[in-house]
């Protein structure tokens, strides 16, 4: 690379060093979020398109003709998988004509119920006979379904990213529990008003009662993992153990907790603004201007 090109690249890198932080999305202290972003956009759960982990395991063990199709990423499939299940990326299932006429159960991560429900509707409209495993691989693990590979490695993968939580919380009546002290109530009201605040000192038997109460009237019932959150995304192992003592499983935790989710919501708000409002100009930078080839070319030979 010639000297002139090197200097030009350096200028670009310097400009990006200042520009990228200016474009970064943050969650400003004291700022409030519109109700339209914070609130749920609930949709009805369709039980006819789902099968519980217990029912799927029974049919799988009795070899009753159900075909489990694992649609998780290949990396997750290689870590732990259901013996006898096929691995097919979700986008390619409809290209497999040999699947038509078979009783298919799609196996996801547990973080993707809304996407799999939509996929089942789409596939069935094209002549397939498809349902989804409610709760995905996490529900299968929770009821001790047979797994090959390293099932213990699935435990850290019960953490759900904010963008997945943003979709999954819209399932009508799906309970969301936030384990925190009373000081978190204001933040909870601002970003997750539909959630139930549970003290971190709550005993397992009380947690069970709270969960049962939250499930009353839920269209999804107990077929989906409970959504659980903490203020900062910590203490998941400890809270998971207490939930297990209360007989509550499976559960999915919000990665990064309320803090990360608040930042994600502000990112949505930022993305909805007009492009010209989102672009920020770095003060004092007037642009590098045209490059003088005679000065940038370097010494001649």
C-alpha cells in the first residue's frame, strides 16, 4: 500500500474513533419511555399448534411416529440434542418435501416461541403437519428428557437476550417475575409495568403461590417457561435454585436484567426517530476535505 493511501486510511480511522461513540445508543438517566414501547402487544396463544415436553417425550419413547425437527443453530445442536431428532434450519424446513405427511414437532431454544408459532402456521398452510415443542429444548431438559452431548451446557443458555424478551413477553398473559427489593419498583413501572415484583428474600413456598396466581387466566398456561428478571442480570443460579425448590420450571432469565432491557428500549426509541435526527455531528470537525495527490503521493523514486 502506498504512503498516500496509508495516510488516508489513518484519517478514516481517526474519524470513526470520534464518530462511533457519538452514534452509540444509551439509556439517559431520568428520561421516560413512551407507553407504546413499554407496554405489551399481546396476541393469543394457539394450543393446537403446540405440544408439551411431557407429551413429546412420551411419544418419543414409545416410538409413536412423531418426528422431532431441531431448528436451533448448528452450534447449539452440537452442544446437546435429542437422540433421533433431525437438525434442519427453520428456513429450510419447507423445502423438505419428504416431511409432508409426517407428524412434525419443531424444537427450538425456548427463546423463540413467537417465531415458531408463526412458522407452524406457515408450514401447515403449505401442506405440512407441524407443531412446536412448547418451551423448546429448555422444557425438554427441565422434565429430564433424554439428551445426547452435554446437557449441562444448556443451563447457561436459559438466558434470553433483550430483543428476544421483547417479542416473547407479548404472549397474552405470560407471567414475568422480577426478583428485586422495593427500590426497583420505579424502574419496573417505567420499563416492565406488567411484571410482578418478588422480594429476593421470598421463601420457595411463597414463590410457588405467587407463580400460581400469576398463571391464573394465562392463555399459555404452564406450557411455556416462566420469564424471570433481576435488576442487573445477576444471581440467576441462586434464583433458579429457589425456583426449582418451589417446583417452578423451566424458567428463562433476561440477560443483563432491567438495566439491559431499559437500554434496549431506548435503542428502539432512537431507531424510530427520523434519520436526520439520529445522525450526530462531531463538534469542530469540518471534514477532511479533498486529498491533494501531489502532497499525498510521497517521495518519488
